[in-house]
């Protein structure tokens, strides 16, 4: 294979699908200028990202690399780990003295274990392959800005053709389906190009026997590719439902031109028994959902989880603007070797969580009753634990690397989600803007200005810039409120925000009579305590996560007995519970508390005082 000067070319081979291994080969010419070291001691390092943008945890993808081997000018050279995420290749000084620097052709080979069925990593078996570039592609340091070629190979005979879904442009020589997705035949190749390494790793690949369909949204082709769904999947319905949602989002950011920031968009869905999640990319998204949430042809009524699935698609699509192109300054550029700290994820994830259902409603794909029910559930998620009183959404953003993505038994007491509380904060900001401008301005204006100032220019949002953008876009000074809501731990003015639209926020009556404040899982030996809420009766009694409770009163603790006992208790009743902690017998005296509901309803005010504003989900 002839190598273009300083072009990176990766060959990914489906090498051992039964063992879940991809083989990767890199070929390139090394510019002498990028070599590190001095004199006789020169080298180049190959690095693999430690995390993937959109999922803020050091995941150390290099742990799945079995080995790395290298040669320069067809001569094997030493290649060994320099750090946990990099390999060092020594360069023979004789090659540097020959005067033929342009002939330093580097070839590297490595094998990657791919058995992570998530949207973050890589997965491979006999029937399907998926990978993010952050899991597969080692890059020579100093060559991150060089053009890239990617070829995918699937050796073997008598194999069913695989469709390859990816947002990268593919070669014109490749056979494609009617929606523009290349077809990978047994023993065949599919080739893509990327302008640089950053682009390469921001375009995941889904391949297998896929169901594909496409739709046009404001002149942009959108492809939906699905693996794992039943053959009666109503993919046409999914496309028909997403089309107005995508158009509404494009029009939100570009109301005049209605121009999307990409030329093609790809939804890649892996349907499983019980998975759920999504990860955004610059012109595609990787999705995971339960096959039971997807519509079937010939069945008019959609499954219960279908609306949530559409919300997931809406969320990831909105990220095409909010975090992929306009992002915190701390992410410009990303440093994928270490944590990139910001206190602004409540804007980039929380606001996206606010707009995902708002855009469904505006597009006519979620009625008002469903929207208000979903909003009530979001409020309940935030209010259910005391963590909201201990951590602000700004600190939650900063601590994502160590807390949000590493939740333990104390998580309800220690953290608040920048997704859910960030969405409620967006609701409060939006309502405040609309109130102070008599409905003439909204959070939409702020998002458009941020798109023009940050997204279209590639500059990041500074840690303290957002309030100024709000003021410039709307004329409303919310600096004090935004600071208090985002950096404080007080309750948000949700009732006031909703009242401006003519709605009333109510806490539903508790269905249970008593409250203990513990969550457990029943096993043959008793109840394994999973979580204890701070300030609860269980906390006061000294019960802790990890305890195994075996008796309540004078009876063995079974799930049936536990439910009956709770139904019979009244607030203020004292009961004795016996359990084991690390094999030691423990006795706990628990005084039951009064149950308080964590269910919230949002209803139309019967007599709204004064003039109410149109709700944002109705625009």
C-alpha cells in the first residue's frame, strides 16, 4: 500500500469475532520534526485517549490493548509502554543520519479486546461490530492534525453482508445501500476519510446486518441504522416522528437560514433486551435502548417507552450544537489524557435535558399532559435525595470525574445530577426571562447568541460568561439569580416559574404511612441494605449500606413480612431489627417516621391571577 506523506492510515480488521478482537494496523511516514529527544536518543510516542468526550470519566481504554508491535522501513523496532496510555517507539539514529528522512515509514500493529456493550467503547461478535475511535486508534504524538484514511476489513467466506453506518465520508468505489451506507462483504474493504485525528475519533462505526432508513430534514439527509431489532420494527415511524424534531432544532439555532452544521447525520441504534443510553458526536449519535421500547409495524399504539426513546434521540441531536460545537472553554481543545474540569456541565448537559422534551412537544410529538408528567418526574428525581442540599450543580459538574460517574451507596446523600437539576435550572431561567420581558425574549435567544458567539467561532464559553450572554441576548440581568441557583444548594423557585405560565406545582399525598429511609435488596439470607438516606429513621438507628437485616420484631425478615410490617406500622412506632455487619450480629432500634410523598403534579391553575405567558413547550 502506498503511503501518502504524513497521512495516517488505519486498517481495522474483524480479526477474531468469537474472541471479540479487532486488529488495527497504522501506516504513515514520520516527519522528523515530530520526533522527541535529542542526539542519539530519539523516539516517537503512540497514545490512546483515556476518556471519551460526553462521558466524563477516565476510562483507560488502553487496558483493552493486548500488545503493540512496530517497524520502521520494514525493520522491527522496540515498542514498549511509556505510560499507561502510550507506547514508545525508539528510532535508529542511523536512519536520521542517512538524509532520507522522508523514507521513515512507520507501521504499527495492535490488537484490541472489544466486549463493552455500551455507547462508549467497542463491541464485536459474529454478527455485529461497533467501535469508537477512542477505543481503537493509537496516534503518533505530533501528527494529530494530519489527514486520515480508515479502511475496515472483514476476512472470511460465506459470511452475510454487513452494512456499515458512520458519519465519515466513504470512498465512491464502495457499494452502498440506498441510504448511502457502505456494504462490507466477506473478504471486502470499506474506506473512509477524515480531515484529522480529532475528527476520526468523533465518528463511531456501527456494522452488521442493519435495518436502515433515511429522511430529509431541511435539506439534510438523516440516516437511521438499527442493529438487534425485530424484523417487524417500524423504522419508517421512527423516521417520520424524528423529522419534525430535527427540523425544529435546526430552526431554533438558525431561524433564518435553517442551515444545519453538518451535511449528513447518522443515528446508530443497538437494540438490546434492557439497555439505555446515548453518546453524542459531531454528525452522528450512538444509541442503546430496549427492543421493547420500539414501535412495530401494524401496531398503532406505541410501546410505553417509545416517547422516552424519542426523547433520547432528541437529547443527543440537540448536542450537535450544545456541547459538540459550543462547549466550555475547558474543552477547547479537549485534552484526552486527563480530566478536563469545568463547572458548566449544567448548561451543556442540563439545558440539553431541558430542551429534549421541549423540542418533542414543539414538534407535536409529545402532548402537554405527557410533557407535564415527564417534568414532574424530573422534579421528583431531584427532590428524592438530600444530595441536592449538599452539592450545587456547578460542583456536580466539576466533580463529574470523581462522583457522578462513580456513584456508590452514599450517592443520594452526596450528589445532585447536573442533568436533572440543570434541566430545572433552565426552566427557571427561561421563565424569568419571559416574565421580565413580557414574553418577548426567552432562553431560545440566549442559545442562539451562544451558538453565534461560541459554536460558530469555535471558542469556548468561559466559566463566568453565561450571565453576560443572557443579558446581551435578552436585556435581562439574571447574574445574581444564576449564581445563586447554580452555585448554591437552595431549592429552585419551580412553583414561581410554572405559575408564570398558569400552572400549579403540587406535591401529591403520600401513599405510604411511614418512612424508614433505606433501600434494600432481598436475598435468601435477608435484606441486603443498598442505601440509607441521611436524616432518616434508618440513619438515626445506625443501619448502614452493606448490612444484612434478618429479623424485624420477632419474625424472620422476608419480603412479604417486611411489606406487611410496614403496612401495619404508624409514624412514631419503634421496632427492633436484627442484622449482620461483616458477620457480626447487630441490633437496631428504629422509630418510624412519617412518609412524605416524592411525587409531583403540574396542573393548570383554575384561576390564574393576572396575565399568563405562553409556555415554552407550546411555542
